């Protein structure tokens, strides 16, 4: 039976009044391509449903263009309407928009918990690990407690010029919940696998993260 993967996207489009934001297209498109190449079934959904706001789109990237034209994105629904237990894995794609809606959204936390407690893999890349900040298991334990993780670093946030715009620094927030953050140099690929938790540091980590996730599911 084919594995089922959920790609979860932000619905938030405002970068603290500085500019528009959303999900970083490559961080959804490159994994989507890898999952389909592996023969997996892919579902896309966002916090509010409908067409999620985009950031960082490269029209010269064939995978991104294909993803934006895909049935999966066109048929994207709401996370609230999905049962995490129906999926073998969930990938929380990044983009600065996630920093505003992922941590506070009850369905983001629920989906991740249902996937994980159902024996599936929880993955997140770049700012996607903001979904993990307030995600707990059924006993109230933070999912990341005692776990090794990668995520967008404080240094990368400062280099991007938004360290004083984002509502919090992601790496610090994960460490505060008991995670062990393992950074690589700025903008270099970094994927950390800790059991059924797979995290990546930045956009360059999206493809290698997807490859690791495919290996785990196969």
C-alpha cells in the first residue's frame, strides 16, 4: 500500500508589517517532487485552507512550477478537516508565515501528535519547526523534549534582517522546550533524524530532508 504524506503550509501572509510572506515554495515543492517520485500519495493542506500565501518562489525551478500547478495544491484543504492518523508522515514546510500561525494553531499540534502517536514520522524544515514549539504528546510532554533538532538559526535570522521582526527566535524557542538544537553554518544543508522526528535547518535542507524521510518510510 502506498504511503500517505501530508504537507502542511502556513496561511499567514504578513511579515510583521515589513512585507508579505507565506510558505517558502521550494520547501514544499522539492519534497513534494521527491515523495511523488517515490510513489507516495501526497496531500497538501494549510491552516485556513484555500490557496496559501507564497514566499520565495523561483519560476525557473521546474519543481516549483510543477507544484504550483499541481492538483494537490489546487485541492488544498484545511488542517482542521484532516485526521493525522490517516497519514504515514507529515511535513511542516517553512516560510516566515509559519512563525505566526503554526505555534498557536490547535490543528497543527493535533495533526503532528496524531501522526506521531500513530507510528508515523513528523518532519519540519526551516521555519516549519515552529509547528513543534507547542506540540505535545497526549501526556503533555513536548514532542521535542530531549530530541535532537535542526531549525532556522538565530544567525540566519539575523543575516536575513528579520531577527527583530519575527515574534520569537525559533532555535531558542525549541531549546526552551527541551530540544537539543544542532546548527550547521549559515545556509548549509543540515538534516537531523532523531527516531521518527526529522528536521531541517533551511531551504537548502528541504531536498535532503525529503530523501531521508523517503528512506525512513521505505
